């Protein structure tokens, strides 16, 4: 069976990715910062007949990432799914920007996927799918920014878009495809109650798209419905 590693698997989109892939027979390595506090994930894992393995990873801590990856040894990972992320903190408008909080958003949202990709590239290269998928946001599109604001979140997603674009170039010779996906506006703790999609609806569409991805798609930025988003 294929294997997927999902970061931020304890809630929201990450939990739903974990649920759906495990239900479809995949082996899921479900990574989250604090496994002991991840009650919903632990319950899901307990009922998965061994298909879900929970590991502790803080994507904002290089030592944590390296320690977790060391435990995986040479295990092939078909899909590395960089899902962990945080939203804009208070103080996100001009005149009240919190620069320390902004740095934290950049560290998790942009450097986190870079840490995971760098640490797991050999595991992905050993797999059949050879795919690195990073959940980003339309809010990271410079061309699509018509409303301004949300400086920390927007800049972090624009930054991770560039990280993945560079990965797509650097890893092409190894046959690894690196793709960016926007999940839509989803009703989660981060997205709020006004989202038009439930987590199940978003992830169902994203999984259909992921199933079709290959080298020809590397370096591209897709909406959940498969349309390309301008940079």
C-alpha cells in the first residue's frame, strides 16, 4: 500500500486528509506538534487497524523535524503533504503590525515545508509516486491580491509558493513533482464558520486532483477544483 505523511494532522484539513486516505487503504503517517493532546487524531488512529501512525513533529523546529525523520529511516513516502500552517495573528493591519508574531507565521508556513522537504527528500525519492504537495492559499497570489491586509499570512504563503517553485526545479532530475494546492475557503478553526466548503468536501476534491498529479504538474499552483491560480 502507498504511504502518505501529513503534517498538521491533528485537526481541520490535516485530520480530514488522514481520515480519507486511511479509509482508502493508504498507510498514513500523521504528524502533529503534540500527539498527546491530539484526541481526535488518536481516536481515529486507534480505529484504523494500524493504517494510521501518529508521530510528533514541530515543523518550526529543525531538530524536531530531523528527529522524526530519523525514526522513519529509509521508509518510502509516496506523498509528503505539507499541511501544517497558522493564520495571521492579531496586529495584521498597517499601523499595528506585530513583527515578532509575523516571524512566527513565516517560520511555520514557509520554512516549515522547506524543513520537511529537505529532511524527507530521500524517502520521497524511494517511493513510486514521488510527490511533494504543499497546502498554500490563494491569498499568497500577488496577482490576485485585490484587498490588501493580512500581511503575515499573505507574505508567508507567497514565500512558500516560491519555496515550492524552487523545489520543483531542483528535484526535477530525481523525478519528484512539487505542487501547490489551495483548498478553497473551508469551515475550519482557521478558515472560520463562513467558509463555503466543509473539510470533507475540500479534501475529497483535493484528493481527486492529487491522484492525477505527476511530473508535468510540478511547480504549478492549483485551486481545489483543478484550475490554475495566477502567481
